C-alpha cells in the first residue's frame, strides 16, 4: 500500500488556513465527526458549507451566552452556517509513528445536497481492531472527482473482545448556546476532555436546546442550531480528533419532557427524530451496545422514541424503553462476559431527582419500569449506570437494590441552572452542584470514575479540577 508522510495536525492547520485564505468552497465550518466506532467499522459525518466559519457576530447570544435569569423570544437565524451543494469522499489511513500513515482505503465520491442539509455520512468497514486511523474528507462543488478543499480527522477502533487493554472514555450531557463559556470557541470543557486522552466519547443528550434561546420552532431553525453547535472552535476540534457516540434527550428531540405526537411551534416530534439521525453519525438503531475489549462494554439506551406519555397512569404498560428495547437490553447484558458493563442512559434510573419531575425512571411517574430495571441491573455482576440530563454531578446508590449510578453533570457551571435536589445522605456517595464531565478509566479488574469541573482549571496546564474519584473492582 501507499505510505504518506504527514503529521495529521499540521495537515489540518494548513488546510484550514488555505481554505480561509485562498481555496474556493465548499468548506467545513461545522467540522467532521467519527461516530459509532466498533472494532472494525466507523461512520464519518461531514457537512459542506459556503464559508469557513459560522457568522458568530450575527447575534450577541451566539458568542456571549445568556444569564440564567434572562428570558427572550429570540429565534434561531437559519443562515448562520449556510450549506452548499457539492461532492465529497473520505480517504482513510492507518496511523503510523512520526506522522507516517498507510492508506487503508477510500469511499466513492458522493453528491451532497440540500435534501440532507448538505450532510453525508460515510460508512467505513473492514477496519483493524485497536488501531488509530487518520482520515481526510475531500470535497468539491460537483461535476468532478477532484478535491478542491479538505479537512482531516482521526479516531481509534475498539479492541477485540479477547483483548485486555486499558480503556479511557468520557461521558457528558447538557450543553447549550446560552451556556457557552469561551465565545466563538464554544465550551472550554472540550479542550479539557482532550487532555484526558479518551479512546471514545459519549454524549447522553441535550446536545442543544431547541426550546431555549435562540429558539428553534421549524426544521430549518433546528438544523441551523446543530450547524452552529459544532462550529464553535473547541467543540469542532474535539470531535475532529475523537470517536463519539451520540444519544438524544428531550431538548434535542423537540422540547422539555416531550413524548411522541407532540409539537413545538411548527416542529413535530417525528421531524425531531429525523433531524437527530441526520445531524450526528448514527447507525440503524438509536439503542445499541459496543464492546471495547475484554474489560469494557457499553449500552446506550433510547429514551424518547418508544416512550409513553408522562401523563399516563403508571403500571406494567407504561414505558420509556418500549418492550423490544427492554428485552434487548436485558438479553445482551445477560449474555455479556465483559469485566465491566456500563449502561449509559439519557436520564436517571436511580436518582434521586429534584422535586416535581415526572420524566424518568427515578420518578414516581415511571416507578414500575424503574423498579424492574433496578432489580434486574443490580442482580448482574459489575453493572454500573451512567446518566445524563441532570444539571448536577453525583454518584448514588439505591438503598433497596444497591445499584450504583453516576451522573456526569452538565458541561460547565454556567449550565447548572434549574436547581438540584441537594445532597441526600441516604443515597449520595458524592454530590456537587458543579458542571464538567465524567471520565472513566478501566484497567483489567479495576475501574476508576473521576468527576471533573470544567470551570476550575489549572491556569498553566489547562487541566480541570478533579472534584471526586471512585474506584470499583471486579466482583468475581
């Protein structure tokens, strides 16, 4: 195979500089993403744009955020990151030392149009396990197979199920335009996440908020907010260089505590489902499990697609997961021989939640299915729940079943609005009203969870503060 000698980071920097100064469109203002990574496959997401960056000066809110007490009817401008039609392809390489990369393959050139918001998702297969890959997305305005602009990225595949290697991953939740803390660079937590050197990243949902300013009440506005969220500098750079798994929750489906059949302005629930699958790298199912070597397996549940109305009377027929997903979850966990099993959910199963909520398994509104899940999960070896949605960090243990749940907390302190339940001595092993992210390290028979605060970083190294650590060992 051909070998190419270039450091990927330098290639990216020079490519972007060239694009801004001399190259014609298309550009990649919302970056690229590698998602749904397994031991032998990945999906590369790309969107073609008219300009190299978003129009961050369009509205002050787009770069300055909003105080938590400000209320506004400002709506999302639909042309903040205009797309452009063209063609694109992906070339990918096995990473080598000293910038040497070996070409592993290339996709076919593919037309990109407004029908998919100028987005295309390229599926890569026949990859090697536990291997670092570099890739280049090439693009043009159409009618040719010659790339006139390009952007580079990287990711690592999962080890095979019989490989025991240390694994590090990050879980985050709840980010918004109103809580950005670095102007046009977006959320500083993303630059701090890179310092953790994760093998992969999981976003549990509320990736953006349609129902928070600037408001999104149409398909065009919803797409524009996705385009903007990943155009911020830190956000774009992290996802360009790490493999990710995306989950959705209420605010990036439609509106707060939503369920099927509802609308928000002119935006429907079904349109919200379609937009999510369009705007992130996503395979056939929004619920899935991925094995990362001998010692780690993750499950990512889908908590919006199949749920009952929050207002229904609780009982055996009321559900968040739906019967098919629930049966799949229990069967695949029962069949797994991974040392540690992490069930990652958009909302809590254990809690405790704050008062007045009726939207998740820790609430009385879904007590029947919540009890069912807690009973099943607590009976398994080395199963831990990781959840998003809550605007505070915690590690709790259910007094009845003993099931442990880790809440990653919102992306920063600016996003800790909305209140919290306070510390509960009967359940909390750790509680903090702070924001940041959760880092998990698994090395053989030991798993370590670390809660980081993105708003309190070392000024010299940029390392975020570790607020709390918890270590778990193999029960067998």
